[in-house]
C-alpha cells in the first residue's frame, strides 16, 4: 500500500491458489488486483471553508478472481448403489482439460460529502467479465451421457449503483435523516464454448426454459406463446371498416386462444432496476425508522398463476362468469384471412375457455411481472 500527502492512495495485491479439483497442469492460478483513490479536496485544498465540501474522492479499481470447480469432474468414476456389489456410471461426462474460471472486473466511482456531511452521494459504475465459465452443458444422448463439464465461454455484467443520504434536521435533541439507493445491472453472453449452441440455465419440465445464446442475456425465458396474426394482417370490423390486426391473438372455432407448438422467446426475467428509500427520526432517547425496498420490471414463470387460473380461483377468470363475453382478438377463416372474433362465451363454456387460456404449457400466459414496492422494516427504539 502506498500513499502520498494523505490524499492519493494505491493498493496492490496478488494471490495464487492450487486446487486439487482441476487437472494437474491447470490447478495453479494467480490473480492480482489494484485499486487507487484520490481525495481531491485535500489534494487541492478547496471546499473546507464553510464546510461546503467535506470530501470529494475519486476511486478506481481492477481485480481478477479465480474459481475452481467441484470435485470429481475431471475423471470418470462409478457411483455406488443400494444393492451390494452394484454400481452405475454417472450421466455427466467428465473433462480432464478444465481451466479455472476467471472473473476480471473494474470499477470507477465518486464519493461526495457536502454541507458539513449533511448531504452525501456515492456513485459507481462496474464492469465484470467472466471467462472460461465452468458449467454443465447438454450433449447428444447418442454419446451415452446427458451433459459434459466444460469451460463455456464468457459473460459480461455491468451496471450502476447510486446511494444518497441527507440530514434534514440536526440539532441537540432532534435529528431527521433520509436515504435512498438505486441500482441497475445488465448481463450478456459474449461467447459460448466450442460446439455449444446454447446454455440451458434452468427449466421447469416442458413448460418454461431459461436458455442463453450468444448475444442474449442469462435471464432470457423461452416457451410456448399464443398464436398471433402476423404483421400486415387486416380484418373488417362490424362497421365495415378495415383495421390492422397485426399481433392480435388468434382464437379457434371454440373461442379459445390457439397456442403455438414452437419454443419462442418470451421475455427477460431480470428487473430493469432496483431501489429503496428510508427515513430515521430521533428525538432525545426515542428513535423511529422506516425502510422500503422495490424493483421495477422482471418476470417469473409462475406455477401458482397457472393453478389459480386453471381452477378458476384467480381474479383474471372473473370476466364472463355472469352475462358472458367475447374475447378480444381474431379468428382465422378457411381462406387464410382474418375476422374479428365474435364467439360469445357463456357460463357453459367459460370454464373450458380459461383452462385453455391459462394452460400449463402456455409459458406466455403464466409469465408474470415481479415489480414490487414493499415495506421492509419499521422500528421504534428507546
């Protein structure tokens, strides 16, 4: 660690690990880091008069971190069973050429404190790249295996983080503070390993799949969607007017939505941003505080949503129970053209309609948004 004039600081570190879970020729890996900061108000001697600026610090860092893998991934082995003398072969192919996973990241930020520390602001931008990512990838069943352990390319994560605090009232007996934070993160698959077309992150049977392709995110959801009228489709409404029906849901002769059989992109599960805010009030020996957390955007495939609506317990199934209704969309005629859906559902058909609309295999129907604002904590102390 080096410092100059108590205003400029430099830290350098280095570490080497040896891991027995990696092949002998790759089990040693070194990873360094370097970070620096400059306190500008001390370096140039400004802002101290009147307490306008108490701290103005710029910081930057770069670091590399190495990771090994779990045991038994470099050589084949046999699994014991409950039957004496009987063993079976693992269904994941091992790999004796595995490399250590490396994460290289850099960050820049600013720390500002003003008005005798009544107003504080901390901002940072980070960029993190993972290379030689260790993962289990699916392989053809003709190989006798279901997957193979491999180094699966590189992944990029980057984003912003902002935190602000302020003191509205500060006296002998009373203090009122407020705080807020906000962050955003984006990820992208830069490349996959050799002969790897996609990365299966997770799946729920055949109903929902999280796949990662080159150029996409790690949080992309795939599945079956409603069939929709293609771009450039038109229909004639009840008044005789020609209207554009591109993208509208197509309904069958039974008035139920048609579900595509192909696996398609549904949306992204990651939120657009996260944030929170809170306030604390002190009066003599009494202290009260309240904090909120929230996020905007983001989705999940919800089996609860399917169960509730399939059984008619969800509020989305209330429409049409009394008096019937006509779904909004189009119906495809035998000649390939479209007409506005005119199927009238009644109490005798509404159950079947909602069971098809919210069918378990329709990923789009049960892909729900997860935005929220929640009360995280209320506290009173004395």
